C-alpha cells in the first residue's frame, strides 16, 4: 500500500515547454530593449540551460560565451535590472496564452487533487512567472490546486541543489519519502533526489531528452492523454501509455 501524500511539480519544461519559446524569447527582448547586441539562439540557449535561474544564466553567458563584453561597475545590479525586465516580458507572453500545458499535465493534476493528494510547485523560476502560467492554465489568480509555490530566490542555491525541495518539504511538514517529484531535467532530478525524494518521474522535452536520468523511477516523453499516449523511455513501467495516479502509486511503492 503506497503512502503517497504529495506531488511536487517542476514548472519549466515540465508543466509547459516554456524555455525555447518563452524564457529565451523574453531574454532576447530584454537584451534588445537594453540596447545590447546579444542574441540567444535556440542552440546556444540549450547550452545555457546547464545553469538554472535567469540571473545566474546571464552571468554564465558572460563568463563562458561573451568574455569580451565590457562590464558595468555594478554587474549584479545590471543583471538584476535586465532580469527584472525579462520577467515582465515573460509574464506578458504567458498572459497571451501562446504556451499551452504539456499533454497530460492538467489531467494528472486534476486526478491527484480529486484523490486528495497535496500538490506543490518546486522550481527555480521567478514566482510571478509561475502565477502567470497557473492563472492561464487554471483560470484567474489563485484558482489552481497548489497549496504551495516554492520558487525563485526564496533559497540561495538553485537546482541541482536540493534547497528548493527541502524548503517546500519543510513548509508543508512532509517527509521526502511521502512524495513524488515530476521533473524534466537532469538538474531537477539531482535536486529532488538530493532532497531525499526517491520517486522522480521525468517527462523529457527537446532540450533534455539526451540528459542522464539514472536513478529516475520513470522516464517518459510526456505524461500522455488517451488520444496521445505516453512513450516509456526508461523505468519500471514498460507498457504504460498514461502516467496516472495508479502508476505513480505503484512506482512509489517500488522505490
Ligand atoms: C528553470 C530555470 C529558470 C528559467 C528562467 O529550471 O532554469 O531559470 O529558465 O526563469 P527548472 P527565471 O525547470 O529546473 O526549475 O528567469 O525566472 O529564473
Ligand atoms: Mg524544468
């Protein structure tokens, strides 16, 4: 009998494919509005995703890919302001509704909420981004079923550090073994695992499909819908075509 109590959800790449057509576009608009001739194409952005957190990603870009750029005296402040503008642009993009939830996401969230499971978000993205996305997917602000949104700078170290998961577990007074985490990336898997969560489901996307997911309980190409079944890429569920609560409970019992 599974004692599964909660599902902890990543956002970017998991709830929706926000990176290439959302965050990347918002970064580029912020750069151009600031008069910077920087452009992150889809391929470069894939490399930059190695570092989570938008401010951290800009810094990584400067350190690794744009070392010749003359830095302002107060680089931290410059990056923070650039990122503030990027976040405003991203929220506007989300409000326009151009990025839909991934297949099976709303189905599984609804199923879990109806079954009385607790639901939370654990992400490195800015809280306003999550609010905008959830408002779009579940109707106006606050209508979503998540009891906690753990996001952004509430902890100093972003994924792959375990901090954001540990923060959420503490706030919810939950044991890591009572949870399943749903992630799309190697960094996310490492973060959840390091927090003690033993059942991690990975839904890969274009940017993460080649990453190392050793230790994940299940790897799928999507959570799946009746008309659009999930393809199992790894884990103990060979013939599953939908990631539903029954499957999550089985995997949770096994791990
Ligand atoms: C998400 C991120 C975030 C977003 C950008 O990682 O790395 O940085 O790309 O968001 P995960 P901000 O899905 O593992 O949480 O610019 O708001 O930081
Ligand atoms: Mg992610």
